[in-house]
C-alpha cells in the first residue's frame, strides 16, 4: 500500500530532506483538503516556530489541529512575554516545547526538526528563512515574503539550491472559495465576459499604537542588537521603513496576489498616492492611506485595477472584485462576501446552466422582469429605473471553513509528505513582492512607474 507514490515504510528523515521528498505528486484541490488524512496516524513532522507574537501564536495553535504535526521548539527575543506565553500555552495543550531567544542556537540544538514556521517582523524573514533552509528544513514564511526584493531573491535562490520547500503565507491561494472562483468561475465558465477593470481594498479603523506591559519590557541592549530603538518601535515595527513595508505591504500582498492570479498576468505599471495623514502625529514613517492604480495587459485585453488601503475608517472592510462585460465578481475572506452580479443585458437564462451545475446559487426574489430583459439605451445624465440599476447577487456556493490560515498550513505539510504541490511557492511570493513594493516607490516618485518582465524573474 502506498501514499503519494511512496512506500508506506520509508526513511522519514531522508525523505523529508531530499529534493524528491519536496517534489509534488498530486495537485492540491479543495477535495484533497477534506480527504487528505489516512485512517492511520501519518508520519510525524517536527516543527519549530520563530516569532511568538500574534501571528506566530495563531499558526502554532492551528498547526496542532493537523494530524502528525509535532511542535518541538519556539524562538522569540521577548522572553518574558511572547516566548513564555506561547511555550506555556503549548505545554497546557500537551505539546511541551523547548524555548529559545536565539534562532541559531535553536537550529543547532534541535536536530530532529523537519520544518520551521517564520512569523516575525518582515526585516527578519530573509535571515531566519535562509538559515532554516540551510539547516535542511522546509519553511513556511509569513507575508510579505521579505522587506526588500534583494532579500526575497536570496530566499528564493536558497530554496532552489537546497531543494527545500518554501511556502509563502499568501493564504488565499489555499482558500477553497478563492480556488473555486479562479479555476471554475473564471477559467471554466468565463462568466464575467471580457474582464476590463477591478478594485481591491482593505479598510481598517483608527487604532492606538500597540503598547506592552511595562514590567515585561525588553532590555534596550537586546532591542538594539535586533535593530529596534525602543519598545515602542519594536511593538509598532510595521510603521518604520527599516523594519517593514508598512501596513500596505501586509495587506496588499494578500490582495494583489489574488489580482495577479485571477488575471493570469503581472502588472505593466503602477501609479500611487499616499501619506500618513492620521498616524503622522504618532511619529510613524509609513503611509496609513494609499490609493494605487495598476495596469495589466491580459490575454483578453488591457485591465485597470484600483487598490485602496485606509487605516482610519473600516467602511466596507476588505474585498477583491473583478468587473467584466457580462458580470462582476466580489470575493473576500469574510464569509458574507462571495457573490457574482450579472449585467442586466445578459439574460438570466444564460447563467441558468451554471446554477444547474451547482456553480452559483440563484438569487432569492428574482423577478420575471430581471430574468430576460432587453434594456433600452440610457444616456449618461439620465438615471435608469431602480430595477435596472443592478442585478441581484448570485451567491458563490463554496464557503471557507475554519480559520483563514489553516488550509494553507495543511497544504504546506501535505507538500512535505509529497502529497501535494505548494499553493504559494517562493516564486509566487517573489512576484507578489515585486508587485507590491513598487507602490511605495511610486508614491515617493510621484509618477507612474513601469514594470519590466525581467523584474519578476530570479
């Protein structure tokens, strides 16, 4: 009996560290997510976590839900708080771990590790990822891939040279709803017609700077050793140029990856404006408000896509949308946003076949006048009747179950076992980094910047 083309009895350590073990034999699909576990306990995968802040804690706890994953070590420079909290929590959950403040010491002493989760500030992603790959370990690295393109290139080249897996945490790539929309609604059905435009946004409310329990502050000498001037800078690192790409890099990485993926193209140009219009008073350096316009050349024709990030207002939260000549797709990780709107000049009967196949849910309350309607032409200054303004939403039948990162972690561990391909390998992460980091450049330049095909190649 075999699993993924490999005999069930094999040298686990040799397999996990080999380039062959890193190779994929199955394409990951939502169906695999539900049937990935064999009846017997899978071979264990020993994992360490570097970075025990909010995201590191989440990924560590989610990993415990995946059969066969064993957490062995945790590393964080904030010994009195982050490190202590996560190690104690894991202990309480039956996973005692070794705790470290030095990642090099951890990689040296923990000689039975198979993989590392890197979930620390952006400026450290490259150093910790490369060290882990060089130690013969597979890596799951949170987004954005790196603080600079030079660091991202080094990460990608190291993964190729060592033959280790490097999954970038662009988790929508493993989200069943997003995969269904890309592979079925867009590629199979062509439901939107010719895609001509799009819009993505991530709006968040005003939030005070992140604080810390004063009695648990990190010694200044340790902070300086790791590149932080103060606890305030350490806790709010996303807002400082030397430490990260700003809130933009964090949120746009997830969303612009979807635009590249769904359009099957890389951007030709970007122009952007932005500033710290609210958080400037906090001494933060990077933008809290950004508006950008990307231009794509797709197989169907040109597409212009607007991107918006606001950190002062939460209206409409976050979503991605693509607009075509026959319909509009709106999708989000938020469960209530996942729908398609039909252009009213397209008869409902034309979409009926996709409802029969289970690709869409018919709108509730669809009236006869909306089903097959020959629309008159309206001039720009004249408002059409309300029933002609917008079609009712056709719901997408695929829902996202569980925390957003879980399926992406599942895909990573399945790939280590040779049962799947990575949904977001380093090559994809690098292309997204090129796409997003150019926005900050465009803001500073105050003009449109072009991408060359060579920029996306390592």
